[in-house]
C-alpha cells in the first residue's frame, strides 16, 4: 500500500499512474473516489454530491468512508497507490483504523522546492484549440505564447496563476506537510528528489518501496 506525498505540482499523479501500470495495482485519487461515488448513486455518493453541489469540502469522516469502500474492492487485494489522501494527520490516523492487518504501508515524498513548483505550475500554458500544454520555462513554444501546431494564442488557467499556486502551497505547508514528521518518526517515510527526469523519479520510488 503506497502513499505518495508532495506539494501540488510535484508529480504525484504522474508517478501514481506509473506505479499503477508497472505493479498492476489501482491508482486511487481523491478526485477519482469522489466522482466514482457520485456516479454509483449510493447513499454515500448522494451525500457527497450534495456536499459538492453546495460548494462545501467533504469532511474527514466521509472521505474515510469513501476510502474504506474503495480499498475493500477486489482489485485492491494486491495493493494500491494513494494520491491525494491522507491530507492531514487526522485523516492518516483514521485511515490506519480501516487497514487490514496484512496491509503494509509505504510512504514516499516527492520532494520539490516551492520555487520549482511555481515554475512548473504557473509556467504552464495551454492551447485552446488542440489542448497541447507548454511551459514557458521548460518547454516553451517556438514563438512566445503561440501554439507551434495551429498558431492559437496560448492561455494560463486561472488556477495556474502564481498567486493561486502560492496559496495552494501555503495550504499544503499548513495541513499536509506535518504528515512528513508523522510518518518519518515511525520509520515509514522515504524521500525522492522530484527534480529529475520522470523515469528516474519512478525508478527511485520503486527502489525505495521494495
């Protein structure tokens, strides 16, 4: 059972997808769980839909119920990768109460500096026509702010703007970063440098969790 930690933009989703493929275990993300619950139209799903429609945040207990339902499914028997959960120490403590005795936790932090995160996220530009994604720092278009393929004017998503990114990072520092000490003190935490090629980060994560 693998938990991936790291700031927004550190590459957790990319690495979770990779681990899911190579180890043939499901990737479970907060967003996936919420969407799946709503689609199933169960009692829990209807509760989640009501909370989301009202613009509220799903509380810890509801999230725990979602996780418990998801990891009880047959495809999780050999393990799973968690991306986006737990988000705080309270969720981590709750999560451990629903793990089966044979489920051994492995926790990996993908470590990336905040300045690098801002470049990665606030530097993103998207083509409105073909949806190709560029980065003005790492993968810029040949002509400033213009798509190489169809000449469309690139745009930055509202939630990719630097002010928003730094706000998300502040929330991460306050709510989620304490999990590093929580898992570190118990000898469960492994740290991987996320400022490397995707393949090398994946190789080191696989190495750390074996």
